[in-house]
């Protein structure tokens, strides 16, 4: 008769089965907040299709159209070009600068297309530069990108708040003057959403990104072609909204002064380029074929960005839109002015509904544009941490297959920036872009070195493309650094230099540990070893005895130690010790003249350690565990203080033996020990 038991070879070993209690470490509250953990072998299911990857990695670049044209107009308007006399110059400069940035975008997209296929496992500036130019150039690229990712969150959220609070509805709800509070809430929600996992947050953000793209395209089409079909556009009213204190007479509008003005406006408008690298850096997050899907997403991002940026600049100049900022106050955002002119702000109609849809989707996509940084900052931190230039904790992958520590760090840094700069887009923008163009330049220069190294088919043409991209982005990086230096770019440059020094200091520490702890070429030398166990006895109670038994098991040289605070209690303690313990474990009384717990222990430890060589002293701390969390507030925390002073002491092992209180069985309590 054939046995129904499977053959031994087909039986699953106990080690292969997951422990039954594995999921108990995920509490119901954590499950509710962050969702079900994802097993490592299911990481493939967390990869992104193109339709989700586009908003996740391209939302930063796409959303930048909401403030890129605005920054160009701010510079040109500050020079007084908004007047009707110079309106032609105002229009031509705006459109010319926009066209130059779109051309630069095409160059960068072409360059990163090659990077994606050359580095299908992730071709961010840090990795490419490290492979081809060495450690220090890669650290510069990494520092520049990390700073820019933090600024991406700050600028995107601040711009979203600015657009949201510019609507009449925000005035009605009395939140128009509270940008910092709204910004902090948005950053907290973004951090929380990303801690739930990249795919889940991407699916949520896709709706708003595509809503913004659709609404912006509709606004551009109606604004340009609508009047030909009877769609009324309310234009040329914004000049009357410029207050007297924000008006400036035109000055120096010829020769080098005009060139300098155009370069400064160009440097501000280049904020539209931020986030372009995100797709190349996030190739491993795409579904297979990863490189092809990432490259197609990059092209889609570039096409959408170019259309929206060009269309918004065209409408802004056609409608005579002016953006001004003075003494912390500013006109309505450019998107608000354009959508108000195309759709209309007031009344109850379909047009007003489209205006609010445009404003809501703009604010939403700007908030969610920060998700690009939340996707790439932790990933870049992982790469740098893996190379031992950042703390190793940033390389830890959480139970949702995201780098949770990096997400929390990014959110915290963005909160600091938002508070310091009062959620002001115009104060944050000058710090922006110089870092990302530095990274662009290093990445493209590295790709030139890569092609000369591998010399694959068509390498010379590819090297020319990347070389041209490096020259263009390098010129732009220098232009931004010079034009924006006094306005705040110096802060970004200084932070980058400090961060590179921090990278080096962290790496030196890890290298020192590696040299000290390596076992290569080392042979252990057994030596006689002795252990003295000191059991701290604050008073006699049931919790002392499990700790005493544990202490006895460690060494025959076991001693009880009591710090004498009140001599009146010492006699009773001696009697109880002799009655319940006996003479086999001596009780040492350490008087404390100044009622200190730590001082006498440290002095006695020195005496014990001097008794013999190759000697370890184990200090056992009895500790009872209360049933309720608030019970612990009613008791002294001397154990925490002792741990603080003893953990860093050479030759001392510190151990807690916990005694669990349980009313259901007063006669026999459970105890457990844990080494610290």
C-alpha cells in the first residue's frame, strides 16, 4: 500500500517555514497607519508601470511650470519692463528665455536617454560620477542633489500653498495669511504617504498629476485659440493691480545691462529644469524592461514640460501678466492670474468651476511634486550610505520596501526650511537649481569619460552628445551661481561644501572601524578570563531573586551591592539579606555622602577591576515591568542614569533582569533577562 506521506526529499524543512509569530511584531495601529508589510521576495510587485512612474518621478519637473515663468516675470518686472512702453521687450525676453530653457531641456533629455541605457540599474549623477570621475567629484554631485531634493520639497510645497491661498475661497476661510501652517501639514501628509510605500503613494498622486496636466492644457488651448471660437478671455487688467510701492521705473535697458538682466531671468527660469534627473536615478523602480520604460517616461516628461512651459509663458505675455514681490507681499501667482483671465474667478458658473479646478490641481501637483524628492532622496542616501559616506541607517529598507529613515530625514529637513523661510517661494528659489545643474554637469562629463572607456558601437557620437550637454549645463551652472549668489545661492554652495566634509568625516570613521575590527590576517589568542558579577540591590523584594539567580549563574564571584542613602534602612536590609540569601553571596554597602547613586558605583568599579587582569565586571540591574505605561512615571529611573554612565566604560557589561508583575498569579512571577 502506497504511503500518503510525502517523501523526505519533498518535505519542507522547519527552517523554511516562516515563524508563526512573525506578523505579531506588526501592531494593529501600525498596520492601520502604514498598511500590510511587503515581503522581500515580493519586491517585484512594488515596481512601477509607466503610467504610475510618470507622476512619481516627473511630477517635480512638470509642476515647475507653475513657478518657472513666474520667476522670469519677477526679474523682468522688477526692472520696470511691465510698462506698456517696454511691453514688446518684456514679451520678447520672456519668450526668448523660455525657448532657450526648452532647448536646454531637450539637450538634457537626450543626454539622460543615453545614461539610462548605459546604467540600467540607476544612473544618477552620484553613481555615474563615482564610476568615471572618482570619489570626490561624486561626493560633490551627491551633496548637490541631496540639497536640491530638500529644496524641491520646500519650493514645491511653498508654491502649492501660494496658489491655494490666492483663491477667493481661501480668503473666505481666513487661511490666506497662514502659509507656514498649511505647508507643514502638507509635508507631514507627504511623509506619511511615502512611508506607506512608493507604489501606493504613486497611485494616489497619479490622479492629481494627470488632472493638472489636463487642466493646464485646456487653459492653454482656450487662452490661445478660444477667442477665435467665441470664448471670452479677460485680459490686460493686471497692470492696475500693481501698488505704487512695487512699481519701478525702467532703468539700464540697453547693452550689457540688458544682457545681465536676461541672464538673471534665465537663471531664475531654469528652476523649470529641476527634477529632470529623477527618472534616470530611479530606473530600478520601473517594471521590466526597466531601461526602455524609464527612457520613454523621460521623453514623455520632457514633451509635457516643454508644452506647458511654453504655453504658460505665451499666455502670460499675451495677457500682460505681471508678477511682483515687495516687503513679503506679492501679486497673485502667475497661474492664478492666467486661469482667472481664461476662466474667470467670480460668480457661479462652469467657467468659475474650471478656475477652481485649475487652482486645486496646480496646488495638488505642486504638493505632490515633492514626491519626486521623497522617491529619490532616500534612494540616493542609500547609495551614499552603501559606500560608507552617510550613516548606515539610511541604507535600511523598511517593511514597505521603502527607505523609511531617508523619508523621515527629508521631511524633517523640509520642515526646518519651511519655518526658516516662512514658506516663501521667492526666498527659496535663489537657493534652487545651482545644485541640480552642478549634478547635471558632473553626470554628463562622467558619461563622456564612460564612452571613451568602453568604446562601444557609436561611442564617439554618444560622447559628443554628452559632451555638448556637459558644456551647456556647465555654463548654466556658472550663470546661476553668479547671478543668484547674493540672493541666496551662496547658502546652497556653503551647505554643499559642508556636506562634502561631513561625507568625508563619516567615511574616515567607518574606515577606522574597518581597520580595527577586520579579522583578515588576525589570529585569536585565547587568554584566561574572569568575571565578577555585581547585583545592584536597592531594597529586598521579590524582583531581586530572579536577578540573583541569574547573577549566580554567570560567575562564582557574585556580590550584592547597595548604595546607602539612608543609614536607617541599612540594618533592615542586612537582616533580610542574611535571612533570604545567606553568606554565599556577600552584600557590599557603599555609603553615599552626597546621596549620589552613580558616584559610589564608579569608585567601587575601579577597585573591582583592579583586582585582577583580563577581568570583566558584569553589573546586573533588577527592574520590574508595570502593567500600565503610566505606572512607570511613578517610579525612579535610576537604572537609566546608571546605563548612561556605565555603557561606555571599558571592561563593564551591563545587564537588565526584568521582573514582570502579574496579578493573576501572586505566588510565582515570571522573570526574563536581557543584556544591554
